[in-house]
């Protein structure tokens, strides 16, 4: 999506260690009208599928997930990064390693929120190594539901996570795929 690539070029900053800082418009200060534009693009990509739920992970995926679920008119479910006292009963969980934070956690969803009859679209703000998406896919599979695909705002293609998921038959649609990046510039996949 050209508009996202241009916004990344203009407002993003490459930090050391393959980190792209886009907090000014995607995941700390959120440009809501732009997020809705991104969500409309996701809807156009997946509107032919019977999506019944959108699934993301806290915290940075929630705003994008909300906007996407609004376009589809379906509930948004988000996985918590730790089990809290307000999550009772049966849970679905998956161990995930966070590239950005450099730690491991169990993503957790109450089993009552994803049912076998659900067709789930997974969304997230970033895709690097694919661990978060892989964990969310496990949660959907453990529920007996179907993954219809994954929509990502920004994929770091050079880290290979999206390509590995695609090679496994998962439909991954990324609105911008970065082929390479450094402090001197960003190159997008065509």
C-alpha cells in the first residue's frame, strides 16, 4: 500500500537492531483516520471470506484490530500477554518469543471467545520472525476454528517470518513489506 510506504518513509525512524520506530502514527500515538484507511484496505483484501472474528495480541495490535473488526462488523478478540485474574475458566494459550521486547510470554485467550465455528482473521501491527502470528494461529487451531488469513500493517520481509508462513499455506497480506532498512534508508518489496 503506497500510502503506508510513504508514511513510513516520512515519519518512521530506523533504530539499531532492525527496529523500525513508527510510534508517532501506528502504535503509541495513533493516527486514527489513517488506521481506518489501512483497515479499509484489509477489508478489500479479505471481503470475499466469511470472517466471524478478528484476533490480535495486546497491546499494539488492538487499535488496528479494532479498525479491521469494525470494517467486517465482527467482534475483536485480543490475546493477553499474561493470564490475569479476570480470565477464568478454560483458556487457549501459545508460547511466543517477542523480537521487539526480547522476551518470552504465553499469549492467552478465554476459550469462550473463539469457537469451532469461527473463521478468524488474525491481524497485527508488525511481522518480523512470525512468532506472534504463529502463536495466534496455534490458539485458533486449538479452539478448532479456522484461520482465514493474516493481515499485517508492516512486515520486515528481510527477517523471513511472512515468507515462512506463506510457504506453509497461510494467507498473509502485509500492507507494506520492507525488504531492507538502515539509518540511511528503507527499501520496500515490490
